[in-house]
């Protein structure tokens, strides 16, 4: 994610503020899955929502905001809406960079969250319990 920084503002501050802004504007599907993941309700795992992942690229610090992240499971969960149909290359690059940090990425569509949440949760259980 490219974000122009104000003078004197670090990449960490920008990433943190961007994550806060995204939390305030989360989608209905993000809210639905967050209500399941929050407070260690899912498999006792700690998840964060709209979590900044900072990395180096071309000698510069950059960041992505993961929809959901569990440090314990080393797992990022991404919820893809229709816009992701047009940014597959970008999503693949994000996944590659996040994977290179030793973190797995799993993607679900809005439709899967809305219509097949039990299937989604079963897939998450499978991944977390048997990495």
C-alpha cells in the first residue's frame, strides 16, 4: 500500500493510522468474521483485525494491511470483495511477500463468508490445527 507520509511521520505511524481508519470502516463480512475470531473465541487463538505488516521493498519500508492476522498461527486471513477480481496480480504479490515472512495467507470471498461461514470456519480449523 502506498501512502504519502506527512513530514516527520514514520511508516509505523502511517500504518497504524491506516489500520485504525480501516477498522472504523470495516465491511459487513469483515464484521461477521471478526465477531467469530475476536477475544480468542476461535480455537483459543488471538486474532487482530486490520493488522499492518511492514516489509522492505526496493530499500524502502512499505506495508500491507491484513484483514485478520494471528501471530500464534502465523496466518493472515483476507476477505476478497469484487474489487479483488481486478487486482489478482497485486494480491499474488502481497501473498508472496507475506509468505516470505513465514506467514500463510488464506483468502475467502465475501460470498463464502455470507453464505458458507461454517465451511470457512472448517477450512480455518483444518489449517490452524494441522499446519
